[in-house]
């Protein structure tokens, strides 16, 4: 697969001519087949980015290529679950799935949709308006998965789910990705819930891409260091540094070998993400870590 | 991770022609309740109009016949209830026919697009096989057909009922009475279509059900008022002239009246007849030779109806076009993908 799942080039979006930019100068490339976490604080522009990618919102500037074409053309091959999990309240669970089958002729996967719903012990005759938030999430995911998308965009998919359902549905998603090579992009502000399942990271803050790349590469490129206070950290790129007493702890992107007297450690994904979010002025890796063209 | 795509990348072309009926089927399912309620209301009004044009008109006509035969006889017996019942039912059914476009506008704004935009189900539809443009097209086309059928039926029955009473029931409304004029012709159909387009556009624009419902209904009212006000000027009038003793004469929709002087100039109407002493001297001061009145006689009914309907339909088309433009602009479906 040489066609990337998503290729964003300087994408910007503002709602209204005088409004602030919800997203600005957003460029990244997501190879197909990845499971990508989109993380960032509330209001960072995650939902806007996903809606643009899903072909539901036109960017104000820049372009996005989805599955090698424009988002509107790619729409039939893309699954999307909105943050609010909108569903028609007057339909029953069974009717909702039947609608998905009816409107996606030729690509509907009834078994998968059924399995996702069945996992929640849902009465298919129950109306959507009578479901709990978690149950609605299940139906929304079933609709998106039943479409057999090549790219699945999930906006805060796990927010309403209990830990058990979260675990189960994450397993279903990973199974889908493994079995069909589906590219999955999911946003969340809980980094921990994504760490085990995602292999790619897109960190959005203040409407911009702060960090993008394979998680392993990103972690390898950063080091947690402890050194005596006052130590000069240059020429390494400092993401965050803090002095407590006589101790300096920092997260750096080494520009070369580190001095032997510094104590070093590998950061966790959460540490990495939080360091970048706490320090909006931290230098973004330049150039952005080039993602490896692997797994074809 | 294995990235071997096992999914057929494109929908088989043969599956596409099926899309339209499938979407319409789900549109009907989603709006089943308003569809059933609306059908019931239309049938109820239609039944009332049939009742009005048949038994009620006959009873009222007979009562009027008896009343007129009484002359000044003190013990006159006629069915007053029949006369009152005819009048009431006539008024209510006229209101009902004219209310349909507003109900359509409110439903289209509130339910058809407004609520879908507000709750986000429109986005769900757009990612479930219905492209935004098709989604909108189905939401305009099917309701338009049903609405045309419903309003056409009601206006036709209203006209039948009104014609049945003409010349038989003394209180029959004149052809140019506001409600009667509009409910008897093609205007309800055009207005209902404009209401649909206004509602759909308002829903897309405001993205809130209640706001769209209100704005659509108010906008439709404004459109109707504007068309009603300008309508007499949109078709050439007929001029009736009359002698100074008679005053301006001629029945219909009056557009202007006054006096004509010896030079043939038209002047404002100072007073109504030279039989009044004051008026006589005023008229001679003006060198008036006759009264004139510009008006639309009953024969202009259909031209006026068609002009009004045409104007409203043009507005409806513009609103629908604006809705498509807005949706395409917002979702970025603008250039290639029109389907």
C-alpha cells in the first residue's frame, strides 16, 4: 500500500470569517493500516480535523487527501462515529442496523454489526431513545463497522463506555484492523486508553499539529534526563525542564550522545504527551519524524 | 500489523440505481408520524370541504330561499342554524387550506433538516451511504410531490365548494375576498412548496430545530404578504369610467381611482358623487368630466393566481438552490461529486 490513508497539507478551518482558527496549518501523513491516536486537550481541534477528514466539513484552507482522493469522494469507504453518537431516536436498534444495511448496499457486513450490538445485551426491538449513552455508542460503532470501511474515524469513541465494554470494543476494533487492514483513527483526551492499541500518534494542541509519527519512533527520539541543577542542556532540544532543589529533570530530544553523568530513562507515552501539552512553546520536531513505509 | 486490504474498494456500479428508492424508504420511515398526522389532517379537511360543498351548501341555500321568500312577514320560519353552520365551516376550512403551507414550513424547518442538523443525525446519514447532496435532494423531492398532491386536492375541493354556493347562498364570499381568493386557486400549492424550501434552508442555515421552525414560518408569512401586496400591480388592470353623478364604479380588486379632468389628466379622488352639494363644486373646480377606477375584474382571477404562484415558485426554487449551494459549500462536495 503506497497510498496513505490520510495526507493533510496545511489544513486550516475557521467557522466564520472573523472567528478564531479552530485548526491551522495542519500537515501530516498517515500510512494505511495504522491505528492512530489523535490526542489533545478539549477544544484543540480534534473533532474538526476528523470531520474534515470524513468529508463532512470543508476546510477553509489547505487540502486533505483521504485514501488517495478527496474526502467527499472517499466518503463511501470511510466510517465515522461522531462525538455525540447521533442516531435516529425513533428507530429501534434492529431498524438502525437495517438502515445501515440498506444504505450501504454491496458493502454491509451484517455479522460484524450484529456482533458489536450483541456484545451489549441489547434488545433489538428497543428504541434508540431508550438506550443509555454506552449502548448508543455500541450501536453507532456497529453502524460504522458494518460499512466495512477502509478508514475508520472515531471521535472520542470510548468516552461513554464502562471499562469492560471499552476493553471488549477495543478488541473488536483491533481485530477489524488486523483482519481487514482497516486504518483506524481515534481521538481521545485520555492517553492511557490508547497507549496499548495505537501505533501512531497525532498530537493536536491549540489548533496545530504538535507531534506526529509512529509512537515507537517518537518515544525513541525523546529521553527523560536527570542532572544537577544548572546543567546546560544545549544542544539538545528541550521539551520540558523543571528544577526541584538541586535536581533538574527534563524531557529532551537528544541532538547527539548525552553526557554519561546524566541519568536517563525512556519516557512513557503519557509523559511525552503531557510534556508537549504543558509547554506550547516547545519546539516541534523539525522535520516531523518521517513515517516509515512499512507493512505493505 | 498486517495491512493487506481485503475490502472491495468501490461499490459495484449496479448497486447505485437502487440508492434513491432506499433513501426514500428510510425518509418515509423516519417521518412516519408527521406523515400519518398530515395525511389525517388533509383527509379531514377534504371531508369537511365535501360536506361543505354538498349538504351544508344545500341546507344553507334552502334556508336563504325561505328567508328571502318571507319578505317582511313577521312569522318567518327558516333554518338559521344551517346558514350559520355553512358560514363557520366555510371559514374554518378556508383557514385550514391556507394553514397547510405554514405547517409544511414549520415541519420542514423543525423536523426535516433542523433537528437532523441539531442532533447530528445528518452527519450520520452523510456517512451512511447518502451523500449530502442526495440526502438533501430526497428531502426536497418526495415531500414536494406529497405536498403538491395534498394542497392541490384541498384547493380544488375548496373551489368546488365555493362554486357550489355561488349565487345560491347569499353570504358566499366574493371571489376577491382575501382567504377565498388564495384558497381557491394555485397559490396554496406554490406557497407550500416555498414553505418546504424555506424550512429546509432555515434548518441547514440555523442548525437548530426550534429556530428554523419559527424562521421558516415567519419568512413564508412575509413572502405571502409581499406577494399579496404587489400582486394587483403585476397584471394590467381594466379601467372603468363612470359619470360624475354615479361615482367610481366597478367590482373587483381596486388598484386606483379618481377623476379625469377635461385635459384627460387623472386626479386623486376628492369625493364620491356630484349629487352632494360640496362635492359638486369641488368637481367643477377640478374640471372633472368623469370618475375612473382601475381594477381587476373577476375575469382576472386566473391570471392573478398564476402570476402569484409563479412569483412564489421562483422564490421557492431560489431557496432550494441556496440550500444545495450551502450544503455543498459546507461539506466540500462542491466540484466533482454532484451525486
